[in-house]
């Protein structure tokens, strides 16, 4: 959950590092720092708060070095103070280290070092790395890092420079992402690609327990056991403008409006109209066992989990497969007795979520086969699953996940359709589903054209402190996702509930100061949703309905109405979530929230 960025090459490092930090600020932003080397001189600055505070600190300094490391922090050990900001150093200020992850045994290591007279200047776990590397350094920085790794338990993505090794950066990873970037004017390392996408789209993923020494001329990779590794760079499909706002006030709004293109990217080359059978090349390596599979468990966290919850209904509709969905953070504690040929589908935008990664590792131990639905190419989850499907959605910078959610729903639908067409789903049903998928981008565009109407609704209700979101069947997870969107960026309390549960308790909450967003498209649950809305209105509750466009009956019943185009029941969630995203976004704007970097949140939760 911290951001790491490094550069060594022909250019001044400082502006590249600061720009990279800004692209990683969504990963953590309570303090930041950098160390830039010029010969045996190191310019070393740290600041509490956003990157802009660090920029203020270095503003009057001429930092000329062309090699350096930089870090933006999301505190796990030690308060967000300047002393706890990275980089951390040894006592002599020869070693500078930045770290993403948690050193589980840092107290033991710290007390041993203190017994040997080492004085610590911070409360962090990371600082032990600086002192250990200093202790083991005998002229070979990579070997000193390797020895340090052998003493450390826990997770890390680290970058290290040494005053006596100018032009050299050593990086290492175990459990936290670290990627090398190969540029024309120098080389990079970062927590994720967005920090360097402006300079290169050629990346090399480090595996766990690997180190690399990076210089202006290239990089060498080796294992913790000092075995050399040869790995070629991959080309990612992201372009620099993907990591730019391009005129939008926030990345979240940009990514909401990108969703028609996101859907096209998720379906590109995957829809085969004639036979009503999608093509998913990424799962073909395991197709022989997957097509026989009759038990699937989807594991994920947060918004990705809600996507899985929708996926369960879709699989039940389109296939004969027994499907479960589990919160990854709970899944790993269950007694897992998988039926033969069970597949686990790990859903993750970042591909680095620690709970999801831990869950698939536990599932692997218990003999399950693993698929990934991931956005970041080459991320840990994508590399630890047997096969999978990439979202191809480009970077999602806003902490609140939007475009990835509908991309995940689309891919789950394609996967269920593919499997279903090899089970009992007819050609007609397959063709009908594909035709409905093909028009989704234009339908989402239609909803986005109502943004001003939705903004006006948000302006009418943003001052209420408690909201309820209700849905049934396919739209029940949308109620939960809508509530999550609202609370995580506007900080308004909201609950997503199965509408059928209202009479079992939540209806006691209904009052004139509590808006309810009722997701009631004309699907198989419509009549029951109408009943729920009537129950709320009869108790003077406020209702904002998301319904099928032209539904005059529903419009008359409620306080405000947002129309979505008609589609298949299984695809309503993709359309119904867009108004929920916009309601959350505009409420947060009216409340002047920090929308792309909500308090306490990080884009990728790489610690458990
Ligand atoms: C989504 O709005 C949240 N930021 C969060 O719930 C996120 O979906 C969750 O942390 C899972 O992330 P992942 O998809 O990268 O695994």
C-alpha cells in the first residue's frame, strides 16, 4: 500500500521521481521522501503529508543526481511523521532504503541491532533493513541485500542505494509488487506500471524472493540463493495518456466515463456471433479440465467481491455449475474440502491484494485449480493462477473501483456463456446474450448522458447522513456496491441490503431523513421491488429509483427516478451500477471530499 519509484539513467532523477510518486499517491499518501545520488553525494528529503509537501521542501534545492529512489507512505508501523517517512538510513547515512510491505520479525531484529549499539531514529519496521544492509555491506550492495533478505520474515518490495555505489539501485521483492521498467534514457523500478508508463511500456516483473541490480545500462536479476535469472521485458498496452486526467476533475469521473470503451476492451475479439460462443484465449491452456468443472468458488475483496456476487447469479442462469462466492479474507479460514476438479476464480483489479493472494495460495495447497480475472498484466495473482482473463481496462487510478467492476461483470458473463454453451445453453440463448452484450457500450453511454440529471439528484440528497441501497437477485450485489461507492468516497454511511430482508429488520430504519436507492429494473424481481418501494413510501421514506427507462408507474411512485435502457436480467447490473457510481461521485464532490484519494484508503491493499 505504499508507492515505490526509482530511476537511474541520463536524466535528472528528481522530476521523474516526483512525477512517479504523484501517479502512485493513490497507494498511500501520509508522508513521502526521496534520496537522489550524485557521485557519493546524496540529496535526502522527507515530508509529512501529500507529495506536494515534499515538493515544497525540495523547491529551493538544486538536486542534480541522475539516480534515486522515492516513496509515498501508507503507515502500517509508526505514525505518519517525518522520522517515520521513507527512505530510511543506517546511522552513517550511507544506506538509503524504501519499502512496501511488513517486516513481521522486525522487533527481534531491532533489539539484536540495538544490543550491538545501533541507534534507531524511527518507529518503523523498515528501518531495520537499512541497518542490516549496512551491517552486511562489504562493497557488494546486492549481496548485502540478499543477506538481509535471508534474515527477514514478512513481505517487502524494496529499493536500496548506497553512497559508495553511485549509479546503482538494488531492488528485491517478496509478497509486494515490484516492476522494472526498461527505458531509452534510463531504467526504472516501481510498485506499479502507472509510475513509469510515461517513459516506457517495457516492463519486467520480479518474482517473489528475487533481487535485481539496476543501472543506466540495464539490469541483472538473481534469486535469494544467488542464482542468475534471465527474463525478457514484456510490453504493456498502456499509453501515457491513460495515466492522465485528460480534462476530467478526478480520475474517478474519467474512469466512469471511460466505461463504454472499457466494455469494448473487455469484449474485443471475444464475441463470436454465429455460434453464440465467446472466445477466451487466456483459459484455453486449462480448457480440457475447466469445461468438465462443476464446482467453482469465486474469491475476491471489496468491489471485486461484489462483482463475484453478481457472477454467481449469472453462472446459475447460464450454466449447470455449482458456484460459491467468498470474501477472500474469510475464505482462507474455512475448512476447504473441494469436490474433484474445483476451480477457484480470483478476481482482482490490482492482482496484488494480499487477502486474495493468500486465499488462492491456500486453495492451491488444498488441490484446487486456479483462474484469475485480473487487470494488471503480470501481477502476482495473474502469475500464480493456472490461467485467466485480463480485463484490458488500462490503469484504474481512482481508489474507488468503477470501470473494472463492469469489466469484471462482462468477463464473468463471457466465461459463464462459454461454459454454458458447452452444457445446456442453446444456440439461440447464446446468440441472444451476445447481441445484448454488443449494445452495452452504447447503453452505458446513454446513461452517462444523464449525468447532469444524476448530479441534480445527488445535490438534493448529499446532506443526508444515512442511506439505504436495495436490490434483489442480480441487483442485490449492486445495492451493496452502490453503498460501498457512496461510503468510501463521500464518507456518508450507507448500507446495501437484499430488498427481501427489509421486513426482517431494516424497515425500522425508514424515516423522512433517510434516502433509499431502490434498484428496480423491469426484471423477474420487479413486482417484489415495487412492493418494497410501497412499504418505504408508506412510512414516508425517501426513494430514488433506478429503473428501466420509460417506467412511468415507477417514476410516479418515487421521489426521484433514474432510467436505464432495457436489457437481459443478467446484464442489468452493468447498467444499474453506473447511476450508483455517479450518485456517489457527485455527493462526494458536493461534500468536497478528496475523491481520488479517500481518507484511510489505498488502491491496492497489499497487506492483510
Ligand atoms: C473498491 O472501490 C475498493 N477500492 C476496494 O474495495 C477494492 O475493490 C478491493 O480492495 C479489491 O481490490 P482488487 O480488485 O485490486 O483486488
